[in-house]
């Protein structure tokens, strides 16, 4: 029986290849994702190993939790701590260093990287701890000298002797480039840019006074790193410091990064899962058609004594062989895809390091396991149907596949599936679960809805085909008419073929609608929530606005009131890990329209250091009321018990769950920079003119900030959303591609079935062109059915999923033009998918087609 | 009743059907009246005896060459020294090995022969579906060899009607739509009167909205006959039209073909290996090994059986 399966694949190479393509793509995404992320992870391992080479023990401030890129860092280490470490017996040398995000500007005065990879300012440490290898020039030997990593120097076109501007938390300053360094063996620090200056210079730029971000310690001969670490730990209070050996530190640093990169892996796996899911639809369809076409052959097998089980095995075997072959090809294709994915992310600003390719056994195993499993699962239904073929079918004239009880129960089952799917989504959306499991529920729910709708679709194929096919019929006459009839000849087949496309279109429609909603929400929020006219923010998303820039903006002629907002995060006892915003109570009311649930403008005046305002959503979720005290732990470990003085509507998402004063965020959260700065202009002043003046005046001191009008801010947010949208489109295009292959495959099989009809049509005078049209229009109709269903489902999903966001001011808006374009794109996919089948149909030899049995 | 009449016409019509319909493309009102039989001595080669009716009834203007009254009917289908070889070298098969023939307009010709005699190949070559290795085919004044695929398609569309053994109707279309299909493909308007007349003639009134799956084999083939006639083609080619039918339905379909010749002046070429079917034709060509072994005008069925015995 296995021999028969293999023979079946060998004889139907084309169909097998087309079917396998879906699995190949899905598995290529799986293996490519593994390869890419493993490689990135190892690169970071190497980076941190290099960074801690020659370091026996590292002392860092205790970090309670990570709070993302921008904003806070733990309290620095005082110089007194360094003195205490030096006094520990067994210490050969100890040196403090500074390594913090900062800004490096290119020759045009723009940040070297605007998005993605971070930029750092590094204070030179003792030579034995220095991980950099100076390939050109020398270490910075004076306070006006800087060294850049060779990757950044090359990218910005800097040469030794050039002037390089840097900025930390204050104004930018100029330095002379005296050297170019490699990071250990690598030309960059995992894609990040580093400017090396003398430590006092770094401390000044980053406004650290005489404190450090870490202390590197070397042991005397005879003292092992663990021994030394233990001694240092004893000498320092455990609550404020983390003491690790060099290798422990390398691991800890690498793990911190890997956690963040885990998101990337999950993100890519989601698309791999979607691709495989769509592929499964394609496999179900292909195998169903094949089984139907081979009914007589299978019946003959049964007649000559094959058991049901053997027939089942033959079909399952074919699926298994196909799955294994496709997975192997997909695994190999992953090697090609991984650099492609990396290039894609680089194009979108995320420059990730990778040196060499890391192939874990797990990559191979998972790839080779998932592919056949998906194929098997998809082929099971058709295989069972094949096994139910009655031997007597071999004798009957019309070879029709058996339609048993399953067929009758199909519709209620499909309806139930769709309902269960929606229920799952609702559970994820409105249930008490949070984060990952909620997303999982929504995803699984959506998948179940897809299956249900895909099954139900056979009922609406006919009316839909009428709607999308009639224009074709009017325009193209008989070809359009026949195409429509052909598309509805086997509604189930058409339904499952277009369902594959439906999935991709649904997701594209969903992200399009979601993004449109996001854009209009931002516009609404700015329009309805801001009283100010200007917004100042950092040009690089990884950097805050230097606090000093706020004062500089206030000096600009035409600017009236300036108010800054700071971001951080806290651990709230019994109330999650809320985002925290800091505001200036004296001015915030003049730039922001606050909608009070509890409180008034006067509440702001009494806020003070011990007060807090909270968002209504957060208050409701955790049953908090005015007059209660919150219990917060800040990232620096400080404990606060602010009194809730007011509750605001979170319509404008500029304010987070908890709002404290900027002073508190500066003192207890160690937030020194501003996330946003808003300003009003003097009455009668032209906002755009003031904006231009402000940017001009700030350019010399604070090249890293930009000043926008409200509209400019909306436009910029929109363009960022659009960029992200393109990334989604690129990845979802894979799904559409698979669905396109599904249409191609179905058309090929249909043409095979209708060979004799096509022969007749040609004999009675149908031109090749008309035959091509016939096939093309059928394809377009099939594609449009999928697209119409997909757009409808996308709208439903978008409306459903954004319901919980309504309270945060999310407004849904249906981008009609974009969705129409999506339909047109689907139609084009139909045309493209039909090219080959149409040509094949047109080339049929009339005589042979007529004699075809 | 229509059917009964057709059938009663088909069976005993042996001696009767020689008469040429003296009716220029008019409606077949009253069907053909038996009588005035003129035992048609129509030789194969030269043009048939002067027969004004043939000339007058042009199925399609410009198709039948002789448009002048009284002029001898030009043959509507002429084949000269047709060879058709399949394969190369040792395995080459000469399906046609020097076939020449002339078919006058309005003739009902049966091509017979044992399996592998080349009769199907001959029909395909005559109809422009297959290309001869050498030799020429001239259909309604057009030499097929000179046509590219596009022109051949147009010629088939306008001048040729096909009837297949397996009916080959489109299952997605109704009977009427199947009948109209060749006109729709050609983008020509449907002559509703002509269509309805055909539907009535083939006895499908009342079944027009049915899909092929809802029709019997005989009914399907009658749809196919109407489809072949809807374009008023110069020649109708029928490939074993009764091969898949029971005897009753066979008789109906054959009678229809006969009537199309008698009443409409249609030229019909039918490939068959059924002697009873062939007996309804005016003339029988018997192919053996790719050559015309016999070419006879027939008067009675027994003649056909005798012919076949001799050839075998």
C-alpha cells in the first residue's frame, strides 16, 4: 500500500508539488524563524561574553524589573561603593564604568539610528576590563575625544579627525573622533552603536555626577571569581546591589535580551502557524478532489480485495510522504528565508546581529515533525471518505464520492464551530484571562471561526458567485457565464478553495481596519484631548527628551506654556504592574483636556508628592476609590504609598493607569528624561511658524529632539503605523500566496476533470482565448468569493476585538477605499493563479481532449 | 406526437428519402412528403446532378458555393489524397493512406469501417480537428491547411456542427443554453425563431429548462443535434452519434439527422460502425486500412450489411 502511495505521488508530480508548496512555505517560516532567532541569540551570547571577558566580578545596582527601552534606569552606584569594593581582600583592581543609552548624531545632525537598535555612551574603563579592540587610532585620551564602533563609524561615514556630536540627558556636545574600535571579534555590539568617551565625560553627559552604572572587579591570583563574588557580596548591602561573577553576568545580560527577542520569535511563529493553517485548507481540498476523482480506482482496489484499512492507509501514506518531503524542503528553504527575514526587519529599522548560522537539533526536529502532522491532520477527513468508497462504485457510470451521514451533519456542525469560535474569541477578549493566554484564546477562536465559515461557505458560494460573477457575465458574455457556472458546480470545493484566501484576506482586512482605527483614534485623541499646539519628542524612540530641552523650548518666542510627561512602570501591591505617568501639576491642565470622573482642576493643585491620580479603567479593575492609598514599588526599589486624589477618564491615552508628579518620577523612579513635551503657543501665533523657530533654535543644543505641530504629530504617528502595516502585509502576503497556489491547484484539477468538455467547446468553435478567459474568470470569481468573505470577517473581527479598547478611546473606522483595493488585489491574485491553468486548458489538444476518459 | 411522427418517418422512409426537399431553407412545415422519389443516383466524385434545391438552399450565405440557380452544386467538402501518419519510423501507423473524396452539399454520408480503419481520423481531418500529414481538405470553399488555429476555430464555429458519441453537453447549462452555446461563443445573436423551431423539431419542447443530468441519453443527444444545427453549419459531423443510445433513442436521433438533410438540406457526415445506422445515409464510404475500400450509394439496409460482410 505504501508503494501505491509513493506511486500516486510520483504520477501526480505537479499536483503534489502544488500541494506541498503550502507546507514548504509554512515549515520554511518555522525553520527560518528558529535559525534566525537562534543565530541572534548566539550573537548576543558572544556579545556579552566579550563584554565580561577579563572581568571576574561585576557589581550592578539591584534591578527589580525591566521597564522597556525608554525612561528609567536603576539608581547608579555611588563612588563610595567603588571605594568599598576596592577595600575587599582579594581584589586586584576595581573600576567603575558608565554604559547608558545616549545619542550619537550623524553628519546631518540626525540620530544615527532613529528606530530599532539602541545607541549607547560608554565611559572608558581600565584597560584590563575594556572589551573593545582599537583597530584604528587610540583610546580617548582627552575629554574632547571619542571612539566609535567600526560598524557605526562606517555607516555614518566618519573618519578619524571628524567631529562627532553626542547627547546624554542634557545638551549635545561635540567631540573629535580619535579611534575606531571593534567589539571583541565583532565589528558591532549586536547592532547597537557605541560612543566611547572618558568616564568623567560620560558621567557629565549622562548627568550621573560621580556615580557609575557598574563596577568591574578583577581578582588577585589565587582567588577564584566565585570566592571573590562572595566576599564582595558580604561587603555590600544585599538589598541595593547585585554581585555576579563575569560569566554569570554575561548569562544574565544575554537572558535579558533573549526575553525581549522571544517576542520576535512568537511574532514570526504566529505567521508560520497562519501559513500552515491556510496550507491545511489547501491540503484538505486537494485530497478531497483527488479522492473524488479516484473513486473508481479506489473502488476497484476494494473490489479486488483491498480492505478499508488498506485504502485508508494508501491515502494517509500519500499524505505522510508528501508531508515529510515538503517539510524537508521547507527546512532547507528556511536557510534561505532566515536572511530574508532579517533583511525584512532591517528594512523596518530593527537591525539584529547575526554571525554564522546556528542550527539546533530542535529546529530540524520541530520542522520535520510539524509538517507531516499538519498534512496528516488535514488529509484524515478525505482519507476516511476514501475508505468508505463502496466496491460497487467501480462498476457504476458516474464516479461520485460517497456522501454519508457526515455530509448531512455538516451544516449544523459548521454553524456550531463558528459559534464556538466566536465564543472563544469573546472569552479571550472579555474574560478574566490576561496577556498571552487571552491572545491564545482569541487566535484559537479565530481559527475555529475560519474552519466553521469555510464549511458554511459552500452554502453562500452560489449567491456570492452570482454577485461577483454577474458583472463578468454582462461584460464578457458566455465566458463569464460559464465561468460562474463552473465556479458553482461544486460549491464545497469552491468554498474550501476560497476559504484559504479568505483567511489571508481576513487578516489583512483586520490589520488594515485596526490600523485605520488606531490612526483615527490618535487624531481624535489629539484633537479632543490636547489643548496645546506643539509636541516635542525625541527623534530616536529609544531615547527620552533631555529634561533641559523643556526649558529651552519655553524660551522660544511664541511658546507660552510648556508641560512635560514622563513614563515609567511600577509594581502595585495587589494591582498588577501598571504604567505610570508623571505630569507637572501646575501646567498639565493647560496642555491637556482632562475628563474627571472624580475630581477637578483643583485636584491637580493639591496632588503634591504624596498624591496620585488614577484612570477609571484601572480604578474599576482593582476597585480603587478616591481616598485610598496605593502601594507601589518603583524600578529603583523605592516604596511609595500615594493617596488617590482623583480619577480621570483614560480617553487620551497619553496618561497611563497611574499619574504622579514628574518630581516623584525623577526622584523615586529615576526618570530623568521626558517622554512627551507639550506646549501652547501665544494667542495669535502661527503654530507652524513657532514650530519651525523652535526646531531651529533647539537644533544646536538638542539635535535629538524634534518639535511637531499637532497635525505633524498625527501624521508622524500615522506613518509609523503605516510602516508597521507594511511589515504585516509582507508577512501576510505569504498566506495570500499559498491561497493563490490553492486556487491554481483546484483549477488544474478541475481542468483535468473537464478535459472532455473543454475539448467539445474547442471543437464547436471556442477560441483558445475564450478558453483562457473561462478559466481566468472562474479563478477571479473564486478569489473574489474568498475576498468578500474575508473582508466581511475582517470587519467582524476588528469590531469584536476592539470592543475592550473603546474605553481607552479607540474609535473604529472602516477604511472603505483600502478594503476595495484589497478586493481588487484578490482579483489580481485570481488572475495570476489562473495564468498557468488557463494556458494549459487553452493548449489542450482537441482530439485528445475529446477522447479523454 | 412529434416524436411518433419523426419515428414513423424514419423507419419506412427507405425509398422515400431520396427526394431533395424543394424548399429553400424554409421551415420544415408539414415535414417531408413522401413521393416524387427519384432514386438518387448521386455519384461520389463529380458534382451531383443538377438540383436547384441544393443551390437555392444556402445554409449560410456564402457557404454553399453555388448560389446561382440551375448551376451544378459544387462539392461542399473536398479531400484530395489525404495521408495521416502517426508516430515515426518503425512504429509509424498510416491511419489515412491516400483518401480522396467529394461530398456534395445536402448529402448524408456514412463513413464505416472496422476498428482502426481510420474512419475517425478521416472525420477529424475533414472537420479540421486534425491536420493531415499530406493532402488537402477544402470545406465550404476554404482550404483548411492554410488556416492557423484562430481561423480554424472560427471556421469550426461558423461552418461546422459536431455531434459526439458521448453527447458532450455542458452539465452546468440548460438544454436551451446548450443549444445556444455555439452562437454565444461566436458572439452572434440568437435567432429565436430558428432556435424554437429546432427545439420543436428535435422534440424537446417542455424540456428546455432541464439540465443534461435530468435528460435521458436520447434527449441529450437530441439537444446535441439541435446544438449542431443552430449555426446553420455547412457540414454536420456526427461521430458514432448512436453509440451510447438504446435502439429506440438511436432511431429517433437518426431520423432527426435524416430530416435535417431532407428538409433543411443539411450536409451530414456520420462515422459509425453500426450497419443499421449507416443504412439511413445516402452514401456509404467504407474505410479499410486507411483507404476507401467501397463507395456506394445505397437504397436499402440489406445492402449495407452485404457491403460490410464483403469488406470483412
